C-alpha cells in the first residue's frame, strides 16, 4: 500500500481488519519488519490518540519514529504554487515535503481543513502537496475531508462487539458543539460503513447534510428519535455545515444523547472518536455507562495503525492512490 487516505486505498478490507485483529492478539509478531525504517509524523494540528497510537504502532513494528508539530516547530509554510514569498511564509511546502521524504520511509500527516474555502479543502490541497512532493508512502492522520485510521478502528470496534448473523443497525448522529468542527470524521465513518455494507443511517439537523461523495448507500433520517429506533450502535459526532461551509447553523431541538433518548434503541453501544466535550456533545451518563465503547475504540487505534503501517513497509511500490493517477490529480 503506497497511500492510505481513504477506504478506496484498501484492496482487501476484510484482510486488513483480520490483520489488525491478529496484531491485537500478538503485538510483537513483526517486531523486526520495520528495522532501519523511519516513520515521520507531521502534525499541522493538535492530536493525542493519533499521535501516540501511530507512534506506538511503529515502535511495535521495530520502526524509528520522528514527530514534528510542523505548525509550531517548523517554518511557516507556503501552500500556493508560484507564490512570491515576500510575506509571512518562509518555506514552500514543495521544499519541506521533499526534504521530509529524504529522511523518512513513510510519512504520516495531519492537515485539518481551513473551513473557509470548501473547494480547497475538498480537493485535499495540502495533503496532495505533501503526497506529490515527498515521494514516499503517505498515511493520512486526518486530512481535510477524511480520517481513515479512525474509521478502521471504528469498524474493528463494531465488528468485535457484534456476534449476531444479521447486519447491525448503525446510526451516525450529529451532536452539539461550541465551535465549528471538520466534517472529516463523519465523512470517513460514513464512507467506511457504506463500504462495509452495514445497515447505516445518518441523522442530523437541517443544513448539516454531508457531502454526497461519502454517503452513497446511507439512509437519511432527519428526526433523531426515529433514526435511533432499534439501533445496535450509535456513533456520536459534531460537524459543521458542508452546505453553508464551515458554519454552525442554528438548531432548535436538543441533539445531545442521554440514556432517556437511548431507550428506543436495541440497547445500543455508543461510539465517539474523542476528544469529546462532556455534557455538550454527549452526557456523562452515556460516556461513563456500560454501553460506551469509546475507550475500546481509542485502544483499537493502535491495531488499526499497526496493520496499515505493516502493509506500507511490506510493499512500498504498489498501485497509485485514488487521489493521484500518474501526475494528474483527481479531485472529488
Ligand atoms: C477534530 C475533528 O472533529 O475533526 C478531531 C477529531 C479526531 N476534533 C476537534 O477538533 C475537537
Ligand atoms: N480521535 C482522534 O483522532 O484523536 P486525536 O485528535 O487526539 O488524535
């Protein structure tokens, strides 16, 4: 696997899940595989889980790891091609990425959206610049539109908590927040649930429709109570509007989940990627209750990252990614 930026980069999804679960059972089975290989983790935004789980995954595979909070510790980056750099930016991303590629065998990058310019964000401008110029395999640590390491951990968590023959009913519900957040986690979860062929419903207030590129195959139900009926898993996440891009639109009813609201589910298990604003997005009683899977989900981030890194260092010369076909860039 050369790039890991979307579910479409995976040839064999069941195989990858199987790999992650076998890592969970035997974390050090491939502790020599990454010997003398270096992973560079580049953050343009904060992180706890992604940073540490990916770092630990690499260590379990015997890799060396370098971490850089490039937004704080690096030179101010210029993203525009052809820019006359006589302003505040000091180094062009094409130079920075090319240099990083000289030091690393695999690069992980976190680059949140601006939430100002939908076209730039949804064309994955920053991620693509790094991919084009670093010339080594790249794993997304959450890009402007997707968070595939999170979604792999989410799918593993659902699969390991489901023993029945029928498909589980999975509901993604919008939750309140005090600031505008990316759509990436929700887009990504939707993309993965559709790919994994779950019985999948999305519920959100008016104006919070996600980009249709990621929701093909999902059922939509604007009424949260109706959506929750019979749910086996409920994934809770806030996101800002895609339509009124990056805006927080007024919402009239209370979308925060409580135990009372969950009574109509099939004793649903609760997922959230974290970090979570307690008693804003999700109540303490739900987060700390017996049905909460949030810690297991965070723990599964390690096995997700380890399975992906293993694939990357096993075979560095595989097929091109959906974003990049030769020199041509394919936009959504
Ligand atoms: C980020 C988001 O919603 O995309 C990261 C989640 C993993 N969350 C916040 O910024 C709070
Ligand atoms: N869930 C997740 O990606 O967490 P971090 O932002 O802390 O990495």
